[in-house]
């Protein structure tokens, strides 16, 4: 067996030799003792020693580079103060010569030439790299998502500009169009993810942007009921799968503890569209009459062209991996070889399963079926189905109801702005709280705890309620802390392998889309204008969701405890034999622990 020399000094890596591989024990000794002890204390439940080392599942929290939570929580900043010139490399299974062979990357993994278990780097280097990844990767992802939301939500602003009368369609036709959009979006989720995994997110995502932007802009020439319904379905079909495709792409660049906050910023663009969209609509809708066309036609055309431009640039702004930023367009690339080595090894040390497939490796039908049958992820799918349901009907009918109770087109668009402003702040806050307290299930309850009193208020509003009261209650309902980013990162973490993660992200989002379809049909015309029956049903669902989160937390704690009993009942020899011979993959392995 190889004898490993002592680790480099924690104060500096000026003389680090990259062909040295410290053991787990020696590497841990270079970290600040207080921080190391906090890592142990933050393992909720009894986790396996190798799970702590390689980050396979569980609620582990490792020492990290300074981030946004350190600035928002001074006590955390003091506790997590690190020497920027100290070793940032975290303990991993790759440091153990006995376990390392069982976690080697796929031989065709695109980053294999930068994989180096002996690599060591400082916190200063890691912090600098995270900032560069945020600049080039996260910011572009946010811009692309902004385009997605712009093109799928501008139908609401168009509706405030007499879209229905201009096309000669009814409210029922409008609802059917929204349902067809969601059906198209839903039906494309899994096929889109399968295509993306086969040809690469860096090719498929830009193609999606270009394709749907063409149809979105073409709504300028839309006429009649049939064309309206066809456009809604086709645009939904082309946009479906975009979100899980981009999330999978982001996972190539971020550790599992870094992904939730980036996803929160990803969904900030959702709120940004709700804020910027009405202002843009205010100007574009005033073009009504120019050239004999309605204002909503210019809205679709100009915003569609904007997305088309972003889509074209995305072909050169989306590298397939951390080591493929050098292209004909970016001749020098975004990262140096040293930075690429750090990026690759920090990611795979955090989650060895990210090297189990290369990014042009498609999934077989057998692998797809195997992932769909992963019953440990079904509780997360249930959460996706129900968590946002109370808010969908209120959001879908907000502009229609504001116009119905007397607000003008301009006022209606402006009154939709305050709720996303507050929601944006709460989205960031709830995600930071989840990271700060290392909890997902009970923190994610917050959205439905917020919904509950406002659902009761909407149910009990008297018929003579003032328009401003209705607006205030509805707006506060829609400002709920959005926990979708927490849950998307949560299910990615629960998947335990690239194969399962590819499928689970799509299936989870499919359940979310089914929820939005249900939500679009909760309010019925025979229940108008106060929709008391619908609001009562939504109140019951919000209360049910709170209990659902508690049940999901209990389930994953029980699953971890069950595996602990089995694993701890095995001898050291039996454990080693299991690691050598097991056919279990991802979260099916006995050494995987679920986060909750």
C-alpha cells in the first residue's frame, strides 16, 4: 500500500506538491479545529464515515469558501472565518486508497484530463473561481431564464390590452389556451431532458431558445381561436424541459451546497420578469394603432426578438463543462489550466457520482425506467404536485379580476408589480435561511404557512369588499416565499447519480406543471366573482401541504435510520466486500444518506 507523506501547511500552499495525496486523517488535521468539529455536529442523524468523507447524500455541511450567508449572518461570518491562504481542499473518498477505486470517473468523462486526487488549493483560489463561475455561468443562466419567463408570461400583459376581444375569443378559450400551453410544456419535459443528455445541454438549450422565440415573435400575425390555441401549445412544447436542462448544466459547475442559492438567483429572474414585464408592456402596448396593429402584437414581436438574440449568443456562452470554455469564439477560454483543475476536483470531491457519466451520454429506456421506479423520490414528486397549488389560481386570474373590478389597463399592469418585489426578497431570504440552518423540509413549509391565512382571507371576503382590499390580499398571497429553488436542489441531492438526476429533475418539474394545470381550473365561472368554493379548496390544500412536509421529513429520517441499522450491523470486512461487489447505484447504495 502506498505511504502518503504529511499534508502541506494550512497557512500556505506556495510549496504544495500536487503529486502528494494526504490521507483523510492528515487532510482533516490541516483544517481549523473549530470548523472541523462543526462539520461533525451538522450531520443530522448518524451518518457513515465514508458518507462524511465523500459527501454522498445526507444533511452534511462542510467548510466552505466565504459566501453570501456569511455577510447576511455576522455570527456565521465569525464562526466560519478562514485563512484565505489555507488549504481549501475538503476530505474525500479519493484520499482513501482502499475506497478510491470504487469511485473513479467514467473513462470518457469530459473532465478526466483535469482529474487529480492529489490536487490542493487555497480558499483564496477557490473564492476567486466561484466568483468567475458566477459571472460566466450563473449570470447567463439567469438571463436565459428571464427570457423563458418573459415569453411565457407576456400573455398576461397582452390580455390586459383587449387580446380576447381582438381575437374574438372567450375567457374559456383563454383558459383552454393556458391549459394547452401547460400540457405542451409538461409533455416535453422528459423527451427534452433525454435529448439534452444525448447531444449536450450546451447545444440543446440554445436551440430551444431560438425555436420558441421564433414562434413567440410570430404571434404578431396571430388571428382567431385556432391560431391562438396552436401557438400556446407549440410555445409550451418548445419551452418544456428548459428548466431541468439548465439545472443539470449548472450542477456541472457547482457543489451541492452552492447550488440552492444559485437556483434562488435563477428564479429571481421569474420575479424580475413580473417587475420589468409590466413596465415594458406599458411602453409597448402604447404602440396600439401604429401600422394598424394592436399593442399586444408589438409586445409579442419585440420580446420574441430579444429572446432570439439571447438564444443565438447562448451557443457560445454555454460551455459543455468546466474544461471546454476554449472555443473559436473564446480563443483563450474563461479559465486557466490551474483553475480548471480546481473546478473539476472540487466538484467531484463533493459528489463523486458527477463523474459517473459523460455529458454526451444518453439514457437507455431501461435506465429511464429504473430512475422512474426510484420510490425514494416519490415523496419529492408529491411535494412538487401540491406545494404551489394554492397560489396558481390567484396568479392566473389577477389581471382579469383587477380589470373586472374597475382598474384600467395601465393601473392593472402597475398593480402586479409590488407582489414580485416582496416575493423576490423573500425568495432569497428563505433560501439563505435553508442554507443557514441546513434544513429543507421544515423551511420549505414557509410558503404554505404564508398561504394559509391569506387563503382564509380570500375565502371570507364579503361581496362588497373594496377593489383595493382585494388587490392587497391577492398581492400578499402571491408574495409568498417561493421555495421551488430549495426543492429543485433538494431533489438533485436526493438523486445520488447523474442518471437519476437527469430523470428526477424532469419528473419533479412535470408534477409542478400538472399542479399548474390543476390550478388553472380551480376557479370556475359558476363560482365567480368571489370564487368561494375554489378558495375553500385552496385553504384545505395549504393546510395539507404543511402536514405533507412533516411527513416527507419523517420518511427520509426513517430511511437513513434503516440503512444505519443495516450498515452498522455489518463487520468491516462485510462493508468492504459490499463496496467492492455491489451493483447498487446512486441513492440505492447502503452508504447513501438522504437530506431532509
